């Protein structure tokens, strides 16, 4: 948990007391646990194949037309192939093993003369599995810090005047090479709370 504070002294007066305000920024960082994996699947065919033909050939791995990412014509394709069909397949992380097995089986069969290649792209966290930012928790953290600052300055902490939710930020890095490295990118939630304070 992190915080920052900034005092603002106003010119208004209330009896013998001077009203001020204090801004406190609080943040919490939670681990984002990956729950899905993505594969890049390439299917090579001749000019006579249609998207439907290609999808039918790889459908046993859970690939559908929704996963279609595009196609192209290249000079370095496998023999008897003229078109490359690309798919991005995202599956639950719990099905990592079965998905690899299904793709490997399709690759070995070469249905209807189609050549299949695939690679593991990395893991990610779905929107449903992202840690949630609870603004009340951030306000509670900010209140504790503001009270400590007010006590240290011999001030009286007043009510909350404003809350600015700074949202969540998630960053992560996935490394692909001879081995697959799965990281857990953190999610940081932050908010700035403005409190009224009274200086005697």
C-alpha cells in the first residue's frame, strides 16, 4: 500500500479555527492470475480450399470461424500449399494439455492435404478474473494515513470532501523461447481522497 499527501490551506475562517484540506493518494496492488492461454494456428492449403473447409479440419481443437485472423499467400509455404490461414485460439488455462494434444493430433493427420502448424503465444487474464478495485478499501487506507498525518501536525481530521478514483493499471511480460515463462502481471488500484482538516 502506498500513499502521498498534499496540504491546501484556504483563507476562509470558522470562528477561531482555520479550515484546510489534505489530499491523500492510496493504492493497492494485487496479483493477476492468468486463466487463459492463446495459440497461433497456421493452416496451409491449396487455392481450392475455403474457410469452411479449413475450419472443419481443425474444429476438433475447438477452433471456429470466430478465431479466424486472416490469410495470405507466401513463397515459402509447404509443398503443394499456396494459402496460409491464420487463427488465434484462446482457451481456458485448465485445458492447456488437452488443447495441445488436439492440435498435435490434427497436425499429424494432415486432413485433406492440409498442413497444420501451431505455436503457444502466451497466457493472459480474462476480464472476469481480473482483481476488482474496491474503492471503499482505498478510502479506508487513505483515512488511516490522513489521520496519522493530521495527528502528527496537531490538526483535526474533518470529513471527506472528494474522492478521485484513478482506476486500475495492469502490466505484464511473457517470454517465449525454448521454454514458456508464465508471469502474473499485477493490477494496481489507486484513488486520491480529499479530507477537510481543522487547524487550531
